[in-house]
């Protein structure tokens, strides 16, 4: 038995040529870095597996402004989108959040090693509507304070269209995809409390019972 184990370990041992390896320097990486600087890395977050054909179709339909867009699959549910110029790339990043097949498509600007850092794709931007607000609460300051239940509030919009559209606020928040989606929050004022309902725009699949998403 011991001889069998030794034989197995011997087969796994590196040969001299294998152990010698190859050494790279910054000059070797220069061209690849330049090419990747005009790309973003996208990850579809969820249990369903995205295919390259579907992702290419999505990108070509949603990002019509991106000429000569190149899409490469670099892992399970992980894709690299390469652009012709920085303006096109920035436009995609500014347009977040993106939803593919009812799942979050989290896109981040390329940086060295980001495709290996799956935790970096656990957060995304999403628009949230705040409902059941008294009219004197419809201010940017109050919306930012209520939005404090999320990680970060990036932008606030106070609808000006009148009608029912004037009875809520919209906030662009950073959401942690590893946590359940909040249905709302309780706001307390002078001993009383009020339930503020959250409605999500461009919302991916999620369970209304537990708040989990990506099913």
C-alpha cells in the first residue's frame, strides 16, 4: 500500500524542466495590459449558466454604440468585453445596472487579477424607488438618509412629472448581492414609525419570501 502511494506521489512530482519554469518581466506584460485597459469584465451572478452566444447577442443589442465590440468567455459566467475607445467603455459602466436573462450582469473596469476576485462582483448598482413618503419628506436629504440602509447612495432623483410619479423618490444604491433584498424599512420620527416600501427597477429574479436573488 505504501509503495502504491509513493508511486502516486512520484507521478505528481514536478520534473526538473517543469520546476525550472519561465520568468516574465513588465516588458513582457506591456502589450496585454494596454489591450486590457480598454475592456471591462462582466460576471453573471446566479445559479443559471450564461452562454457566450447569449451574452454576445445581449451586448450587441444593448450597447449599439459600441463599434467593433469583442466578447470573450474567460470563465464560468465570466466575460471580457473589449472596446474601441474609452468613451464606449465608460458609457457601459455609467449605464449600470445591467440585467441579463433576469440575472445581474455585474461589470467592472479591468484591473490585474480582477477575474480571479469573485467577491468584487458581489456588489452592483441598482435603482430603488421609495414609496409611502409624506409629501414633505420628498427631498434629496431625506432620501439619502433612508438610503443609508444600503451600502452607498450614488444618486438621487426627485420625479417632477406630477400624478403618482410625484409621490416617490428614486435612489441609485450600491447593493450587496450576497444579502437578501430589502422590501422596505421603518422610519421613526418623534415616537411614531412609518413603513417605507422599496420598489426595484431593472430588478433581477429574486424570491419574495426570503429576498434572495439569482435563482
